[in-house]
């Protein structure tokens, strides 16, 4: 039996995931932007005029939202989709919204006989368009097996980290601790290179050839250098996302009575960037927190 997937939100990640999945499954898409839906249609996605219409016959609903409030509104608000989904269907939640939030929503959906696959993703839009994401999943076994064919198509690395919703968020929280710290550390290192009079691009190449190399240094480094030099770097991941994610990290640590001083310091750098008007800038612009001399141009 063929699987029908509804993808709600055809932004940078949603469009790429929908386009990739449409090569294997029937994919129904919806976005508030007609332009995004037209682009999705050109890539094999069938688009409809409302989120409710998209989910009516869907076996799986792929959702990416920014936070708990957006998820609650999407599922249970005045135009909520949960009441219009098929019994026995499931939601694949690809967002990072926090452990308790996912546990609460999973319980609400269970009352409607709708499963929740807690499946936060890492990798970015380019990898999403190739089915090359890291997907860490928390889900009950039956729901996981139901969703596994779709998850397998999305992921090059699929890890079932726990047999209940919320465990995917736990794993993503650990992942984001490292990512957030690595970006902030990369920014500090490249800012120091600039202050010491080094050619930052040469320094970056040297660092990426040795033990100090990291994915975040190599990926964010060139954009951090652009920002340091007063240019407008391309926005691939907004700074305010890491304000949210590092808040989730430090809240999770507090909930288990654990100190995370390095993560807390990185969180403060993102908050300072946010306060400086950099929310919509690329997260590599955190370099401006430690090297603010060049004017920030949002």
C-alpha cells in the first residue's frame, strides 16, 4: 500500500524534504506562500489550499515549527489539523522545541489515536534535498515501525534513541549543546586571528587542516569572516534559533541538576547578539559579540 505524506511548511527545509520524498511517496504540500507552493509543484509535490485539506488523507504529516506555541496552534488551534487527521496516522515532528513540550503534545495526540514521531533533524537544506540528514528519533515501537520507511528516505543516519516521544529531543539537546558551543568558539577564534593581524582566511584553512578542525568551524567560518569584515553574510541559520536552542540546553541541564558552564557562556553570546539586533542574521554573526567594531547591518 502506498504512503501519503503531508508536508506543512515549504520553507528552506520543508521544500527540500518534500521534494526528496516525492520521488518515492505521494506528497501533499501546503504553505502560506503561493510562490513556495508553485516551486514545490514544479518538483513533484501536489499542493492544496489549506493545511486541513493536506492532512485529511495523509498517513504521515511532516511538521517543522519554531517552538511549542506554533506547534500547539498548528495542531489544536482554531484551524488545527489534529481533529482532521485519520485515526492511526502519525505526525513526524522535525523541530527542536524541548523535551517536556513533546511529551505533553504526544499525550494529547494519543487521545485522538494519532502517533507522534519525535524526529529532530540535523544537516541543513542541501542535505535535506538529498535524503542525507541525521535524524534522531524518540517514538513508541509501533509508531516508529510505521514511520520507518519515510524516516529511512529522509536520513543517511537514522538513530532510534528511545522508545518514547521526548527522547529524540533529548538527543537533539545534546547535539545542540555541541553545535552552539562550536559556533561560538569558532567565532572567538577567528575574531582573535583578526585582532592579531592574521589573514583570517589563511588562518581558517590552517585550522581546518589540524586537530582544531570542526564541522561548524569549516561551515560557519567563512561567513563569520565576512561579518567580521563588515559584509552581509548569507543567512543559512538564523542567530535567534540558537537563542532558542541554547535555552533548551540550559533548561534541560537545570532539570537534572547539572552545571553546563561552557554551554551557558555560549548562550550568553547568542543573547548578546540578539540584543544587538542580530536575530535575523546568520548565527555566524555571533563573531560581532566579541569583535563589535564593524557596524552590524541586519
